[in-house]
C-alpha cells in the first residue's frame, strides 16, 4: 500500500464579499487562537457558555429561558428547531429562495411517515406538509401567510426572515400576527438577520422557535455556535411529543448551557463535547455585538448597502434585493448569461462573490463585517474591474465621484 503526504495547506486571505460566511473579526480570531487547552467541562468553558446564554438573550431581545446555541453552522440550529416536528404534523412552509427551500425539505423529512420515507427517501412527499412557493425575488407577505394558515390550519408554520438566496426580506410582523390569530406555532429561520437587523423576538408572540447562525451577522467562525431561542409553549410541546434525536434535542442541549426544567441553574451538565476554542470565539463575537449595539450596526449596514447599491446601479446593473447586508443583482444586459464566468474570475483573484444557487442566476455581493468606507470602496472598485474585464463600459471616474460624494460628508470612515 502506498500513500502520499501532501504539503501543508495554506489558505490565502480572501475578501469575503458574498452572502456569508463573512470575514471573522480579528478579536474573535484572537480569542479562538489564544484559548488554553481545556476540556468541555472545565470551569471557564462552562462559565463562558453561561455568559453566552445571557448575552444571546440581550441580542435576541427576549426573556425566553431556552435561549442558547448549538455547536455547528446555521443548519445545526435549524435542525434543532425542527426537531419538535413529528411525523404526520400539519405544516405550512413558505419558500422564496434556495435556503427556505432546503428548510422546507427538512420539514418534509421531519413530518413524513415511514411509508412516505420509503416511497422517496431523499425527497419525501409528506402529505401533511403544504409548501407555498413564492417566485424568486418576491417577498412572503402577511396576507399570504394569513390566507394559507386559515385554509390549512396547521400546527406549525415556517418562514425565513431574510432569504439569502434571493436577497428578500419577508414580512415577520404579518407572519407572527397570522400565527397568533389562528393558533399556529411559528418557526423562523433568522440565519441572515440576527446581528444585522435591530429587532426583538419577544415582539413577535406568534413565533415560538427561532434559529440563526454564527457566520453571518455575528461574524464568528463558521463552525462555532448557532443561536436558538424557544418559548415555553414550544418546550411544552416538545415535552409532550418528544423528538427523534439526542444531539439536537433542545431540552438535552439546553442542559449543557445551564438551563433545566425551565430555569437557569448554576452550571451545565454534560450533553456532548464542546470546544473551549469555539466557546471563546463565540463569546467574543457576542461581546462585540453588544459593545457596538444592534441599533448602530443596523443603521451602518443600511447606510453602506445604499452606497454599494447605487454604485452597481451606476455600472448598469439592476438590483432586485432589499436586504441591507446583501445586494442581489442582474448584470448589464450585454453581459447577461455570463454571471458564473464573472463570479469565477473574481474568486480566482481572491474576491469572493457568489451567484444565486437557483434560477434565475444572479450575482450576490455582501458586506458582512465590511462596514467602513475603505472596505466598501474596495468591493465597488473590484467589481467595476471585473465588469470591465468582461467587456463592460464602466466609467470609473463616475464611480469615484459617487464614492466621494457619499463618503465625503455623510458617512464616517
């Protein structure tokens, strides 16, 4: 038997200018790299988890005791939230992009009966799940939610708050009101909005479960901790029905974070192995979020996104999104159909753009953790150069004039 020892892996610096993960803050990387070697039950690691729990409640704007984080990416948090959905449960799920579409598949997997799984194991057609597909680029409205919930009378209703696949913000107020009015239990994918938007989840009583991620608004390492928050009503339902999981069972997970029987306890008890390095990084990302303040950060995102939006429009692109952390656009008409070529060219030069992952193919440019004049101006200039390399006629002087006018007086560098 022969084997090969490869040279050390060296990953160069990349400007992460897509929908996420965002560039991790240097303070978070420092906290990760400088954590001492410690096991998952070491006192400081447990104390860090307890403090993270309390900081998360402040950031979410909630009194939910069952507020903690799940080891992994946002998918881990979503799987934890969906763990209360049992075979045969009636569900209405709204999709208007790639990621809410995957969420809907997860819900069909959770709610499918054994017979439905056997008929199509990778794409079960759960009869109890109604998926409302909203065309790409259009938002989910409260009117849509109310109509579907009134008709189908589900136990669970699902929606993404911000759909990163298409860059659209969906109607959270209308969703919560509809769930409350018809006695349904709302579940929200807040992967793209937590840490970016200034909102408090307790203002939306129709929603009983929330799931987010570490690598977008919080700009922590992708494989650290994904926030979740559950109301007492959700936990009581889970106690009644159980869940077909150990690792992602919210009640089991919460115990390690010092939450048991609906109360905060002195310290967590073992559930699974946690990383002291990841706890330290996540702890620092939460401290950064609270120090900056969500109101200030949210306003900063909206301000810098407006500059990026106007700059790419000046280049002849059409913006179709309304998310303040992400611009989704159509290329100038003469470059239509060359979206993947442009993205690949940018990536080859360390400029990390993303296409949309479903039709129609568009280009996505993000500004996660890029909230300053220098960073946004660099993104604008690199994108202008990428368009020129494909043959577009981009007036760089006009772009520079736009940047100077926006950043000269109205926005601090």
